[in-house]
C-alpha cells in the first residue's frame, strides 16, 4: 500500500532528515529523483519540517528535504518515484554503504 494523495494536488509524500537521539538536527540527506513518476510530477524542496507522530522526536522541527508529488489532472491509480539519498555527513567522501535507493509508491484517489 502506498501513500494516499488526491488527484491533481501538490502533496508532501516523504521527508528526508537526520536527527540525533536528543532530537537536534544532525545534517541532511542529499536527495535526487532517479526515476520520475509516470503519471505526474515530483519535486524536492529544502524546508523546515515538523517531525511526524510515531517518531521519538515527534513535534520537533528540523531541516529536511521533502519530496512533493502532483498527479496529472484526472489521474487515479498507482504511481511510483525512485529516489536516491546520500547522507550529508559523508558528502565530501561518499562511500557506497551510505547511498540508498528507495521506491516511493503513491496511491492517487
């Protein structure tokens, strides 16, 4: 099951951030869209993000790179975006074990 969004609306579907155990910011991820959605558009924005419920730091604010999605008008169904991340602490000398690729599945209603 994917992240549910409404057709044609620009929606934040995923936030990428790093926080320490004391909930202070610990850098960010370098995020890139590797495969864009087939039935809409995706964009990335660096913003202040409120950490969601279910996380030990819920309600705290941190800098995050947020993935936004908007379906083409009238589209309903499943869409996917492939995203790659590299942890910022290793940006000057990246190594393969800090690079990750994710598929974000979106259910457009």
